[in-house]
């Protein structure tokens, strides 16, 4: 069939139902963007490509549908790197389209030239460059299918002079496939271990959400009366109201979950790569059960046994494997100690809920006094934990929320719970700042009838603040963003108090800046909240205003208390050996 290469490109997007693209317009992509509208594809022109990539991540994570990232070759494409790597560790299937400088000038150091394949080699599951215009549809189809199969971003690199070519192309077939359900022997071994367990525990990861395996894991948990923990930043991987839900592990997670999994003799790690950060000690509890039998289920065989000693490894889809294990359980599975186990789950959860609800302030390590000084300096300001309790009082039950990287957001890890998956869009283990706002914008594009709320500290929000100049346009949906305003990079400041004698280098932010004022200047609604009641009322009103098309930024004024450091395991007190002096500074010769 005769067609232009851009027609072949867009027709292939249509075959896969890719309806949304995020980025900034550029001449190298204009042949295809010119025909987006008649193809049913919406181009969301953000303020910065990095935020656009995180919008794509939020859209796909909230909906399960693939979206696309595209921008001008060179500097436009380089701005996607952080977002693509973020999506990689979030296991988000995205299409990364990287228009390339023209073949006839490559290697001459021309305008906006960059080696784009090498740049993304560690950020995508698959990448391919179009080698001939006649292969445009074939290569694009393969890249999209690889992204879906690996649940990760995949890249197509297209020399810009390959567009506007008339070629003879047969559109490719879209090949679906059945996900593996695990090897028969491995699944039987897992069922045998769980059938004989005295204290089985299930640990749900991102694969449970991505694979739609929450009902399957619930059926398995109820059959065994096993507590269910979730991985770090995967609070939506099990219904929060379920009596067997024990909460998130890892940094600032659920003490109940940590205490319960520490008693396990068998752990079913379902749909998780068991990232080491997700199982770091918390609240002074080194809870990982080193003597337990670990059953790890992951779609990627390279991840099984990588971080923890595993008794049984199962390569397969979380939903299919959970259902098959359930079928193979012995009739007596879960019977030993069932009543006592259920009682322990209930009492442990209750004790933690009471403790969490009474936690108002952050504690100082022995020998440090920053948190007490912060409370004394601003006695009438909200503490981070009081702010999170105020937020929980107003947050709609069906809301999709996002969180950013930073101290105040991390303090909130134990608070939100959800009844459904695809509700909690945390930045993941790549840990980029500036994720909170763009992620919920993408989620709202995909789920226009659902309330969305983003959360960011003021340092991280400064990276994404430029998006306020973009999202107020008529075609963009309304969202709500909460910014915790304490005028500091909190995580780094806590490190400074613990290991660097309060030497605060680069931790202080400009107290003259008002993010609510910037929002108002951009034609949005900016609100300042100073008390729990003000924050609860403002958030409740903002979620109502979303229905009316009003985007609200709530600037929550927070005292400068600092939560637990992210990486106690990676930091230590420095010592002076050779010594450093200003007198050793040599003037540069110019």
C-alpha cells in the first residue's frame, strides 16, 4: 500500500490504540504531529519535556493504556532521560519516540545533534533505529510490542529525513500473547510450602497492580488467613479496608506490617523484584525474616533471587500464578494456628493505628536537637504528621494521588490506603524530584471523572513549577496540588543534622517565594493553609472545584521538623585527615 512514512507511523499508533502523546513541539516531529488530530491522537504540549514524560507515566499507570513521549531531536529529547528512567523502574510501558538529526548530516556536529540511542540504553527495555523508510511501520510495531511485553519504556529512533517519504508498506499485525503462569514444578513447590506454613505472609508488589492480580491475591490471603504487606510505594496493591491488610513495608511504612512479616515462616513475594530499599529496617526494626522460606514470583527471571535468598522462584504473571497456587493448596492449608494468627493480625494493626494517629512530631536522634528547635521556632505551624492527618480527613475515597520525593512526602508513606489498584502514583525507586504534579495531570487526562491530588515538598515542586504555565489552558483538565512549604530541602537537611554538624549546604529555599501566588498569577487558584482545619477545608473544596474545571494549588505551611533520613545504611560521619583550608585555594589564570 502506498503511503507516506508519517502516515505509516500514525496508522501503526492507531493499530495499538495509542491516543495520547506528551512533549513539546519541534520541527523534526511536525510531519507526524500534523496528522495527530485527524488520527484521534491528542498532543499535550507541556512546559518542559521532563514533566511531559512524567505525565505520560502518570497517564499509563492510572489507566493501564500506553501513551507516547515525543519532542525535538537533541535538547528536547535529552530532557526526557529522567522521566524515562523513572518509568523504567515503575514498570510502565511507554513509547519513547526520538526523532534524530538527519542521516546526511549525522557525525558533522550539526544543529541539535545527539547520540540518542546510547543515551537511553540504560533507561529502556528495548530500542531500535529505523534503518530504511520502508521499515517505519515494522520497527514501530515491534518497539510498541516490546514495551507491552516487558512492561517498560521502549524507544524508536527515527532520522528526521525519513519522514515525508512515499513508500510501499504493508501495515504489520499486532500479536497478542498469553503471559506465563509459572512452571508446574515451581508452582507445586510453592503450594506445598504455603500449605504447611504456620505463619504465611503475602507481600504484594507492583506486578499485582499491573497484572490485575489484587482479587487473586485476596482469594489466596483469605484461604490462608495470611496477612498481606505491600512493597514500598505500592499502598494500592491490596484493599486498605481488608482485615488482612498489614500495610506498606520500607521507609516510613507500617510498623504493623513489619512486625507481622518478621514472624513469617513462609513469604509469598508476589509480583515484586524485592528491591533492597523496599525492605530496609524501619522504626528501628530489622524485620526481614531471614529464616523464612521465600517464594518469589516475577515476570522477569533476571530479578528472581537477585536481592534475597529464595527457596522457590516462579517466572510468571502474578494473577495467573496466584490463581494456580490457590488451586493446588492442600485442604488443610492455613489451618495451623489460624485463630491465633487472625487475632494477632487484628491486635497488631489496631495498636499501630492508634500509635500512628497519636504521632504529632518527629523525634531527634540522641545528640541532635533540630526538631525541637523547629517546633520552638514555629509553635503555631503545622507539623508534617498533623498535615497528613488533615489531608486524610478530606481526601475522597476514590481519589488518585501522587507523591513526590522528599522528606514531608516520605513521612506520609504510612497514611494513604486504597480500595483499588492504579490509585497511588509514587515516583518509584529512581526517586526523581518534580514527579507529584505532572503525574496527577497525566492521571486526570486518563481518568477525567476521578478526583486527583498531587503532593510535593517545596524543593521538589520547584522543579515542576513551570507546568503551572501550561496546565491552565482550556483544554487541560483540572487537578489539585498540595505543596508542603517549609523552605528547605528536608531530606538533605536531616542528613546534615545527623552527619555534618548542622552544616546546611544548599538546603535553604527562598522564603519570599509564594507558590500559591505563582498559581494565581498563572490564572489558577492558589490557597494558603496554616492549620489542620484550613488544610482539610481547602482540600475538600479543591476536590469539589475540580468538577467545575478549577485547578487549585494548596500551599500548606509546615514547620521545619525533619523525618527519618532516607539512607541510614548509606551514610556515616566524616572525619578530617589531611584537613581543608581556604589558604590552599589557587587563583585561576585567565
